[in-house]
C-alpha cells in the first residue's frame, strides 16, 4: 500500500500541476510584464496595510489551533510566546512545502518534546490542529454554499480543456444541498462534544471529543484563519469589478481546497489557475497581482521570518547543551 502511495501521489501532483500550468497559459496568454508591474503599483498603500492585517489575523488564528489542542490535552505550562513561534514556524514551512495542515509534525515534535510532551500527545495535537482547520473549511463552505449557491458556477474550466466538470456540480440546488449537509456535519460534531460521546480509536491512539469550551473556540478559530487568508486577496483586488468579499471567500475556499488535494507543494499554479478562472469580471493581470500579494504575505515573508526563528532557536538549544555539558564536567 505504501509503495502504491509513493507512486500515485507524485503522479496526481504532476498531473494537477501540468493542467494548472496549461490553464494559466490559456488565461494569461498575451499578458505583458509591464501590465503586471503597473497593476502591482496601482494597489493603494492602505490596501497593502489591510493585507498585512489580514495576514496577522490568519497567523494569530493558527497559533490558537495549537493553543486549543494543548488545552484539550490539559497542558497549560507552555507560554503563549513559545506556542505562537512554534505555530508560525510550522505553518510558514508547511504552506511552502505543501499540504500545510498535514505537515509540520517534525517541527512540532522538535519544539514540543523540549517542553516535555510525549510522541502520543504530539500526535493528538497535530490531529486536532488538522481537524480544526478542516472544521473551519466545512463551516465556511457550508455557509457560503447555503447563502450563495450560485458561486460554485464560477469554477469554470476552459472550453478546450481536456477535463470538464459535470453540469450538476454547478447547479445551485446541488450546491445548497451540499452546504446544508456540511452544516449538518458541524451540528453533529457540536452534539457529540456536548454529550461527550465515546472516543474514537485511530491507529493506536485515542481521539476524544473536545470538551465544550474547546469545541466552541474551534468553531470561532477555524473559520477565522480562512477569513484572514481570503482577506489578503480581497484587500489587493481592485474596487472596479470586485464581486465582493463573500464571492472572493467562496472562490478562495474552493481553489485552496483543490490546491491542497492536488498534492502540489504550496498549491503553486493550481490555486492561481482556478482563482483567475473564477474572477472573469476583473482584469486577469489585476487578479494575478492580488494573488502575488497573497503569496508574498501568506507564504514567502513568513517563510523567511521562520528561517530566522529556527536559526535562533537552534542556537539557543546549542548554547543550552554547552552549558549543561560544562556544568556536568565541573561537577
């Protein structure tokens, strides 16, 4: 089974990337660098400020993912600063390396074992963080599809594309039904937590329903990260032709989810192709400029900062080991 996964997933990623590049070429053919540069310059400074604020909101929510998981594990001795730096580094690396919410286990393991957590506890922490993200996607997607079922029709592939979506996927009734089913899942999760239903056994460790106080915070924090991430793009889009935040959020959720499933590192190309295709009322170069701002604020800048954090942390750990060895030798 593991051998099959090693072969299948790279093929899925390569296929998704190839199709994405083809779609991008179809959409951006004829775009000049001068047009793109002008569109980046045309974004007002205060819109860049809003994009930065949205980035801070998103990464603050990601830090709460870890904090909630630690509360679930009844671990309260780790400082907010340590949690925030660990979470920031984990997700900054994960966003760029691919499968953001599923990666980062190594980073977390290195950091949290230094605080006394066991491998089993870290496994639960990673699982709960992943679920909190997924819960946020389900909540927001359910709300968007229920309120604006027409938004799914925005995800259109080029007419000459070798792949075409089945017609029922863009039908408003189908979209609203899916949205209601998603909200039904959230309601079932809430009931399970309130009633403290029996835990699940998954691959050797126990998954318990979070206590109601943790569950309620998950319902707030999960969507908050995605609202912030979508806000980065919305802030960088022009006012002319802008379909509104709800539409941008819906397109972001669909594009980001497909990019994650594609297994392409960072969803590069896949995310952009779908998002540009779903914004026909805005000039393509302006949408591309907004997506570049998103990549810079949500991916590249955090990655650079995280590398400095790792270097400083490892330097501190090295100094601490030297101090202990010197103390042991003296003793």
